[in-house]
């Protein structure tokens, strides 16, 4: 589940433990890019590992060696973020 915090440009979605996680506009953009990449995923170049790792820890992105792909949880979070923004 998720919702947009009015006027803030910040989307919130339930993370792996059911707690709320803040998704920034950059997070949502990255999830969109990975969603269009399909099951094979894509390489992610110069992203700060901290920026990427919180999405991996939340289960939104699978880190398959050099390639990253969106997970079902990530697709759900993206859908919520887009629906409530």
C-alpha cells in the first residue's frame, strides 16, 4: 500500500516488514526504468550504492551481480506511487 504526501513530491510505500518507506522521485524514476527493462533487468551505472541499496533491502530491486531488475514488490510499490501521486 502507498500514498503520496500532499505537496511534498514524496511517495510512501509499505516495505518488506510492512513499515512505511519513503520513495523519492528518483526512486520512482529508477523503478520505472527497471520496469521497462523487463526480466533481464539492466546495469545501473553511476548510482550511489546507498541510494540503490535501500531499494534492494526493501525488496523492490533484485541485485543480480552487475544487473538489477525490479521485483514484484517493486512493481507493486511503483504502481502505488503512480496511483497516489
